[in-house]
C-alpha cells in the first residue's frame, strides 16, 4: 500500500527499524517484513507495517516479527507502541490482541 518513494524514505530514516524474513533454503524469497518507527528515547513507537505472504502464514512468522519489533521499541525507550490494522484483517487483529494490543479508535 506504500509508494516506492514512501518506502525508500522509511528505510532510510534513522528512527526506523525494518526486518525482512527469508527462508534459509531460499534467501532470495521474502516471506515477510515488518517495520517500526521509534526515535531513541521517545515514550512512544509506531509499528509501520507487518506483512507475511499467504504461503507462510499460520506458522508463527508474524508473531516473531511482532515480538522482535516490540523488543526493539523497548530497547529504544518506548513504553507505548501503536499500530493501525485494517478492519477486514481478522488474522492480524487476533495476532495483535494476543500480544496485548487494545483497540483505541476506529477510523471511518
């Protein structure tokens, strides 16, 4: 959903932290990725994106990516982490709820 320019700016930003998940037997294939915006010392961080390809879902990869982002946010000093999730993505909603995220608002 991001333009090439937006993603390039995110990856270059010093406050960003991005992960790419590839299988050991095929490192050229991307199974998932995730990104965090967390300025060092800030109380809050934002999960910018988290995606897992359909063929790699339901195996724990999303949880590993999420847990890693949350650990990085803590290391940078964040006490709160926010994210947005689409209303038509119950799998992601369930993952975030199981990690302790709570709904605070719904955008129209």
